[in-house]
C-alpha cells in the first residue's frame, strides 16, 4: 500500500476536510484504542522476545526510503561475489515485538494495512513500535529477518536463504541521497535484477506521486508530478527479488500466502489502448503498452495512463494448499509473495514466520496454514479500503480542479461503452468521466464533451457530448 497522491499542508482547507470525510466514510480508524497504545508502550519497553539470532551488527546495513520516513521495514547490504553480487536484505522482525493473541496483534488484524491518504497515513501498528522500537532506524541494534540472495552477473538469483539476525543500520537514506558514495553497487544490482525480470517477461508498472500544491489558480492549487528517481526503481528490484525468493521457498514447502495477478482482461486491455490514444501515445501491442507505462519522466499524462494499466489484470491473495501448484503473478511472471513490508502490511509478518519455520527444518503447522487462509479476506478488505480512499481522493481533487468550469468543452477519447453510457478520458487535464447516449461510439473514438457538473461535495463530474470547435484546454465555453 503506497501513497500516489500527496497533499501539501498548505492546500485549501476544503480539500483537507474532504480527505478527512473520505477516511471516515471508509471507516479508517483515526486513533488506536487506549489499551492498544498501553500494550505497545509496554512491549517497546520490554524489548524483543528472546530468540536465536545471528549477530550481523558488524555488517554495514543502510535503509532507503522516502524522505522523512520512520517506519523502516527494510535495510540492505550489497557486496560483490565473483562476477555477481550478494545481497543481505534485513526485514523488520514484527514477530519479535508483537506476541500472538495480544491487544496489538488483534488491532492489527482489524486494520490489515497502513492506509495512505494525500495528507497523511493511518498506521498498522502504533508508532512507538512501527516508527521506533521495531523500525530499522540507525539508532542501535534491531532484530530482523534477513534474506541472503546470491545474484549472478546476469541478475538471476541463484541462491536464497532466510534467518533471524541482529542488525544495525548505519544510515537512513532518502532516494535522492543514494549514490556511489552512500550506497555503492545499488545501480549495478538493480539493473541486473531488472534485466532478469525483463527476460522472465515481468511488466511492473510503478506510478509516480502526484502532489497537490498551493498555486495562484482559480482552484487555489495545482497538480504536479514527482518523477521517480532511479534509486526508487533499483530499490524496488531488490524487494521484488526477495519477494520472489520468498514465494519459491513457500512453494517448496507446500504452504504459503501468495500475491496473484490474473492475465489481462481483453476489455480492460482495449480501454488501456484507448487511454494511450487519449494521452497522445501511439498504440503498440500490450507488451509495448506496459513498457510505455513504466517510462520514467515528469509527464503528467502518464499518471492517468499508468493507473489504467495497473487495472488491466486483477490482483489478490491466495493461500497455498498442500497439493496446490504455486499461484502465478502475471505482471511479475513468477510466483510472488508479500514478505518485505511487515510494519505496513499484516500478511508479511506471517509469511516471514512461515519462512523461518521451514528454514529451521520444520513443517508448516496446521495453525500456520489456518492463519494464512484467514489472512486472505483480511488483506482483501484492507486493500479494498486503501483503493477506495485513493479513488475517492482522486475524484475529489479532479472535481475541485474542474469546479466552476461548467460549460467548458474538452477533447476526450472513449475508453469503453457499457449500455447507456460511455466511459471517457479527457486529453487535458487527464480526468475520467462518462457521457450518456453513446450511440455510434466505440473504444478509441475521439469525442468532444461539455462539462455539465463538477461537484466537489459529491466528488463527481459529469459530461455531455458536444458539437463545435471550442475546446482543447477546457478553459473556454463552447
């Protein structure tokens, strides 16, 4: 769960109030119950549960995260190993801090995941744990679950193991801090892993963040796009490699919780092609569309396109039964799991617990299998809440952006036709909506539409088909 729309604290108060209403409508909790906070304080004071841990405190781990982050799930150490590399990837050991059956664990099951909204986040665990005691901050030794990944020169992972360890981060880096002096080899490792992913047929699509910033516009704000930095992609490749390794380990054990994505739906693929046309791109085959969606660069139109691209294949979770084949993730082109963000996703903690059981030579227990099965609906619900919050926030921003521009005419393209309505996307700004009376329209058609409604309160925009020549930037009345 990541934030794709971020709002400056100085944006109009109406937007901030709208974001708060969205969280309330989605039943996102605004505070932890007192008994949960008290238990978290006690756990932080008592320290992690005793366990056999390999001492890796002499290894120079560093974390790489967005600026200002304190809920640090991952730390890495990279070294050359012959023609390839060895990655030590430390993951926060939530199981060392949060006992089964206690108030903190029960509340985490109620939440499922950290929920991001444009003006903040609602954490999975109380900050005394997620942003302090359990976080891999450079403030002293921390318990961790460490992946050791052997990576060949061509980026293929040739060996992987997992173990409990004690680690100490040396530095908390933001993406823009990453360089040859602060984290050598990340570019080499990231590029090699990316090449291996591409050969496998993977097609990951990562959206940049849109930022709502104060501006001297009629709406009082403007939407800007923060381009992804290379370090973000390299960092993501390391996490992806660890998650694929986790899936392979679970597949061998005949138990696990997998992230799955279906093959693309033909109708959604056609809508994606139409979205590409709307935003001024040529229309390549699906593989080209996905490559286009992965393009770096501060091009605002890409945000809408990438959002559409992510919806081409449905995603979810699936628990593995003893006789089941490992589920497939179409975008990763391999079995895939979530194991590297336990401070922000509930499921990751239990995937790591299972990996530690099997790494020690144990067989998955009935209780572990039941826990993984129970996580499927919990994670689906959490993901649904996160999606609703993000979608509603985007709807609010778009309706506010178009407010008082009723009557303006825009150039658009048809994404899909369903019964009495056609889904459309404006060319500029890249806002989506629908028009009635779609007779004669097919996906990919150009169409001119008049804005008839932009209601921030209802987070809704409405259009009708228009005739004439006015349009383009949507500022003039047709």
